[in-house]
C-alpha cells in the first residue's frame, strides 16, 4: 500500500523515534508498504517518521544508482543494496567530510549541498530481527546517514549554514502549506 509522505512542518518529523521489538504489529507489512511508498515516489530511502510513525525504522534501496555513471566504480556493491534498518545506532562516523547535493521526499523541490563523513559504523536489526554491526562508505553511508537523521528528528536542511537556511525558508514555508507540485501522495500539516 502506498502511504502519504509527511511534508516539512509535520511535528512527527521532529520526533526522536522509539525502539521497537520483533512483536511490533504488522511489521513485515509496514516494511513492504515503506518500500512500495519509497519506490512510487522515486526515492532511495524512506524513514518511518516520513509516513507518520515515530519509530526507529528506515528502508534503503540504492540499486537504481548502479546505473549511474557517477558510481561506475561501485556499481556491483550498489546493484543489490536494499536494506531494512530497525533500532539503528550509528556508533562512529569517520573519514573525510564530503559535500553532496541532497534532497528529501518530505521536502520536495529543495536540494542543497550537505557535508557528511564518508564512513560510518552502524548497529541495527534487519527485518528478521537479526542484529548487525557493519561499516558502510561512499553513497551508501550518505543515504544511511540521511535516513538515520530522520529517526533522530533531524532533517537535511538542519545541516545548512545560517545563510542557506534563510535562502530556503520561503520554499519550506510553501511546502508546509501544501504549495508544491509533486507526483506522489503527501500529507501536509494542518
């Protein structure tokens, strides 16, 4: 089922997500719905707060990037990189900071350069509640960090300089009022 994505200004996007356990109601259906919602909006990541749930769950599928010539050198790593992260905790961020032009399904038509560390060590449970501790680098780390921010109540625009925040303020206000052209289901704050 395709769910509406919460728009900038919705209070749920500012909540720190709660851990869940393996008995969370209809968890597998939720995960399927999150992937379907993300894919229908042409996204590569989606966090539970973006569909109105303040829980620590996000999904990622960067396989579309395997076809992008910018990622030619890591296309084999990207082509099957589809994961579920439950109760994730980033344990360490390391490496050089690098800028990348990020966007977000909850903030359509706004893209800005964000600096993030190149490598992360993260602990999480998968959809079968098997615990993993893994290191990720490159664009995979970037997407994970972006989605992880969502379960921490942070948006990519929070990483912008004061000047950049001023420059996008008008666009953010319009988005929160529903004044945006999109081709996927959204829910705007009242």
